[in-house]
C-alpha cells in the first residue's frame, strides 16, 4: 500500500456537488492499494499515520502526532498512487488492486485509523469521481510505501 499524508489547515471531499466531509486542522490521507497488499500493510500504515510527528509543539518544532494535536482526518482512496510511469507518457495502473481486494483493505485502514485516533475519520467513496480540496499547511507532505520498511 502507498499513502500520501498531507498536513492541512482544512480539507473537504465533494461528490456530485454534495459535500461528503470536511475538516479543519488535521490530515488528508490518500491511499493506494496494490495486488500484494494485506492486513499487515494496513496495520503498519495505521500505526505510522496515527503516530507521525508532523504537528508543531509549543516551541514550533514538528513533534506532535495528529492525536496529540487534536486534529481530524480525511482518508480518500486513490488508485493512481499505484501508477507506473516507466514506459511512455501514459501511466499504467496494473499494480493497482481490483476493487474486490482494494475496498476491504481501504475500509479496514479507515476503521482502524479511526480507532487509533479515537474519533471518526471522514472518507471519500471508493471509485467515485471526487473533488478533493485542501489547504496544505506548511506545506507538509509525506509519502509512505508499506513495502519500504
């Protein structure tokens, strides 16, 4: 699995003109699921997401997790994170898991992250055409691949 974590001052997901979810300060997490991914990848990434110290402490040093900062989280599925651009200019998505594999892992990540941070996690809708808006705070953007531990 691959995730992109962005520290945000605000973020929202709109689908078909209707607001699905919105947050103030916290994290927007994009999630890509590959064929080889499983429960251990979910566990690893949930722990990393919840504990990643990318929020400022009193001294202005990035030393707090989203939990310690009291931030909210939105998680959006994004199969394009699994793109291969090795050949030509058209990305290939063959590394992306099919929905029957990806959906349960995405939902498990969302559920377990919600449990880890102690509050509901906003989500997009798997496979939907979504408009994701965010104000990246910092900017702080962290990419994590569960296969690179």
